[in-house]
C-alpha cells in the first residue's frame, strides 16, 4: 500500500472519526465508509506519525495494547502542537483503526467482562442477627419495634431462603405462625414479617429432630458442609442465616460470605454472646455500609475479606 504523510488538521479529523467509531464497535456493526485510513503501530524511534491508505469499505475497530497506544499518542504530540484535549481524551487510548479484517480479529484483545453487582452476590450465605454493644445475641435484649421488624423483613425479601438451627426454629415456630394467621395480636410491621416468613423457604439444621411441620420447612441432615453448600448452590438469591450457634459452626467451615448485623444501643452484661465458643482464626472483614436507624440501632453490613 502507498504511504503518505498528513497535516495536523487531518490527524485531528481522523481522531474524531475514531471517537465516532467507538459506538459502532460496541454494536459490532460498523458503518463502512468509502475511504478508510489505517493507523499503523508507531515505531518508538520514529519522529512523525505515518498513515496508510486502507481498502475502501474495510473499516474495523480493534483494541490495542496500552504500550502501542502510548507510543502513538506520544508521536502525535511530537508531530505538532496538538491540543491537550486531543492528546489526553482521544479514543486512541482504547482503540485504533485497522483496515485488515483478519488482523483485527486476530489481534483483538477482549476487555475483562464486567461482573454486575447482582452476579457478585449470587448464592451468598449472609449471617444476620440482633446484637447489643457488648455482643449479646439474646433476642429479648434488643429493640423490638416496627423499624427493627421492617429492617429484617427487607432482608428476608432480598434473600431466597432462611437457615436456622433447631433451637431458633422452635422459638420462631412457637409464635410467628399464630401472628400470620391472625390468632395473636401484633403491630402491622410484625404481622407483615410473620406473613412473609410463612411463605418463605425455611431450612433447619438438626441432628436430633427430623420432623418440621411449619409451612415450607425443610430438614438439612448429614454432613453440615455438604448440606449447606448444596443449599447455597441451589439458591441464587442467597440464604439468610439467623442462628448464632449455627453461625459459629458455619464460620469454622468458611461458608459465611456476608454479615448484616443490627447493633442495638444496649449493654446487656449477660446472656449468650456472639461467637462465644470461638473461631480458629480472626476473621478479616470489609465494611460495605453502616446505616443508623431512628431507634438508635445501626445496621452494619460486612463482607469477608478474601
């Protein structure tokens, strides 16, 4: 092909064409033009930018290595007083024109697939519980108002299933079904929680009991790691864990992914505490969010530091 040198104005014009072509590259269907110019990779010892005439109707966009792009950009600056906007913001930081279709396909480098927030949180096991400032997890020591129940109702809505130990299951079973049926008096927020809990899939880990008659209740028996991992894999919306003792066992197995603790402005000074039987190593967590509630409690969202 015949080589020719172009003026600064023509170079800027080509850069503008490249900017317009980025949208075409995303749709993978270029609007082919009659005359297309190809930006050849610049040699590091060249003092000026060379452009080559490509075949008509063969326009393609391809990704190029950063080293090549930097060399091209440096030579564009050296070739004349290009504006700072053109040098810094040019789409040549990301793409270049190529008139060779085969070469474009061969040398195209795929950008890393962006993982959505939804994909990142698929099938997670989240431990959520009420806890006082001194670590007490006795449910009677916290603030049981509408705001607290609304918080946990939203957590339950976001998840695909509930996971409890036998003791927690029996405590829940003794009260909430009656509230859902209307047999027990309860404020609107508590009744909403009870009704939604009634229809939620509930899984119970127990080695002493196998019959769980509450609606949508299922027994997890056998190997704990295997049973809970299967539940996580089968529940893309995630599993909400609400038992303190079971959380300790699952944390020892590295199965808990996130922690959403509602910290109440209380110091109990007694009662069962969080992880009181201990863990083999200290868990390192990353803070995702901290949201204070009007009642003084703080919703803390942490994720395991991997």
